[in-house]
């Protein structure tokens, strides 16, 4: 069976990307990161998702990006709340984590080479997102080019790396509709950047607002328990 490393945060996008990989016949190797994020509860969701999709393995790597800081997700910076769609589309927000996708994809690349997996799935989207530069098609293309230049296995012609971003041109509503078609249980997932102590979604951060918008557009009941 062909193998795929799937980056998983336990959220809507990465879970849908995993469903797409599974539907395409890949054996799933789920990869998550404990990077000192304030919403580390997402790792519980990622574990639930990996089990639901019968992942061959779910690897969680510890990274202390809190030592680098510079993000509301890893530093003592307030998470923006109640922003309008127009505000979300203007500039790069403080929830951006410096070089996060580059770091995550690099680990995925190392694991893929060791596994002999030519495909890495990442659930980025350039439509309904918070303006992160490492979610754009040109970024994914550039990383794939770099990946094939930098591995022993690719240089020796034993494998070729493909960075698959199947959601990149889809809205959140379209993503949810696709996931529903594939039988995804979104009740397993978590999206909130600033959850309460008991794991409830805040309801006001960008990620919560985009999640709510997606379920409205898809005409699907949102299973999330929000504080507000």
C-alpha cells in the first residue's frame, strides 16, 4: 500500500486532508507537534482523528517554539477576538507562528524519507484563512522543489516527494462539504486558538469564526461547544 505522511492539527482542514488521503488509498502516517501552543488540547483531537482513520502510526514531536516566541499562540500575546472577515484578510495576524509550516513540513519530509513515503498531505487553504504566508500555492510549490533537491533518496532517484495540498483552493464551507461526503465526524476535531481550561472553544478567535462560517455555508450542524 502506498504511504502518506499527513500533517494533523486535529482541526477541520487537516482532518479533511487526511480523509482525502485515506479515500485515495494511502496508508496514513499522522504527524502532529507539541510546540508550546496555548491550544495544545488540539493534540487530543489529532489523536482521536488518527484513530478514527486507522492511521498506521500517529507521531507527536515535541518542539519548544515558545522559546522563539513572536506569536499569540506561543507567547504572552493576546489572541485577537471578534474580527470581521475584512480585518482577517488585511495583513498577517499575531497568531502567525514564525516559519511554522516550514518547520512542520521539514519534519514530515524526514519521516517520509525514512518511511519511503512519496506523499505528504497538508491541509492548508489560501481562501478562508488568516493571511499566513506559508499557506499559499507558491509556497507549497517552492517547498516541494526544495524537498526533491535535499534528500538522499530523491537525489539517488529512489523516490520523488509530492506535497499534496488538496484544499488549497477551497473555502471552509467547501472543505466541510467534501469531508461530509467522505464521512468525516467533525465532532472529533478542534479549531480554537484560545480554548477554556476545560477545552471549550472560545467562539471569538479567527479560527472559531472561520469554523462557524464554514458550517453555515455548508448547511451542516456545527458540533462544537463554544463558550460564547
